[in-house]
C-alpha cells in the first residue's frame, strides 16, 4: 500500500514542496512554490512553513490521501536530529530556533525528518533511478555535484548516501583549497562570473555568450569542467563511482564543459556515465521523501 509524505525543499529564496509517494511519485497538482527570503524575519519564514503545510494538507484531503510524515531538505550547517539551523550565512533569522514546533503547529504530531540538501539531491536522483547501464542495471556507486550559488557534493556507495554522524555529506569539496582560493570560488555562479573579465555578467549571461561563440566565455566554461574534474576525481576513485550526476542551475550549461570534465576524469576507470540531472526541479524533494520513508520505517 502506498504511503505519502509532504516533502519540502527549504532553499534560501523559495520553499518548494510536493506530496511524494513511497514509489517516488509526485502527486499531480501538489507542486507548490512559496517565497521564503532567507534574510527575512523569523515570522516570515514561519509563515512560509505554515502556508506550505496548510496547502499541502488541503491537497492531500481533497485527494483522499493520508499524510504519514513531513520531510525537509535544507542546507547546512544544521542540526538534522534536533531540527534547528546552525547557519549564520543564510536563514540568519532562524538561527537555533527549533523548527519542529512550527511544523507541529500545522501538521500535528506527524514524524518530521531533516536531510542535508546535497544528500537529498543525490538520493532523489538515484531513488527509482532513471539512470541505468547498458545491462539495464541501476548504478549503486554514484556522486552528485550541485553547481549554483554554491558548490554541493555528495557520494553514494552500494546504494547508500555516505554521511557523517551529524548528517552532512561524508566528503565535501566546496572549501577544498584550489589555487590561492577554494573550489567554490571557481566552480559556482559567482566563480564563473568572476573569471569572465570582459564585462560584468551573470553566469547565465556568460553561458549565452559562450553559446554564441564568445572566446573568453567558452574558456571560462571549459575551465569549469577542468577544475571540477581535478577537485572531484579523488573522491570518485575512492568510492568507485559509476556515474556522476550534475545538478544546480549551472548544470544546464554542461555541454559547454562536458568535454573537459570527461577528459579530466578519464583515469577514474569505474566511471561509466557523466550526465546532467533528469530531475532537476524535483530531486531534492524526492531525496527528502526517500530519507523520511527510511528513517520512519514507512516502506
């Protein structure tokens, strides 16, 4: 019998949510996006949770569905067991505020789980995976990179996302030293923008310039692939990665740096596939739900 959870991707700009089944299906009509400015007051963030949960519970009722739990994916640092943010760079307004109480005000005493956003991304990509090898077998050893405002990374071994005791990914690359900076200073939206010197442009604008043949823009994206390969290769070798999945908005430009990324990872002999996410808009919610079903023993 199918079970359902409310899954919330609590990003820094919006709360994205959906009702997700135990078979990795998103209930038709349940996708919802609510503004959630990470610099807002606690009351505004609280209202984001209140509105999201209220609307999703209404949707469940109208579809005759019983909600079994609430699953939340959020960046770190975060106390994933206690349910409160330790972030001071974003969501500063809710620093150390117990979020479970806000959720229970609307959802009652349903089980509530929290998962790191990078772990959720990879878990969501590989749950009932759309990625299979030439024999139709799902990949069990995988890595996921999220490139957007920051640089996220997670790994999976034997079908299980690798995490530290605090719930954060076992291996992290964003703060890894690269050159005289850190990896995120090169591989991120701002990193791409900083490396384009002809004019002040966003990463998306530089992507469009590269597609139109701008030589410096092409080099910036090619260098992104080269640097990403250098940073990730040791970890891909360590877990025997069979597949590397790229997410985040910058992943849309993968054709501009795929050649350099592939060349840089050619010595990772286990790696069979490098691909852009096929679930870019929903992977975090699927991953949060999958984690919740497992933690709460709902399968």
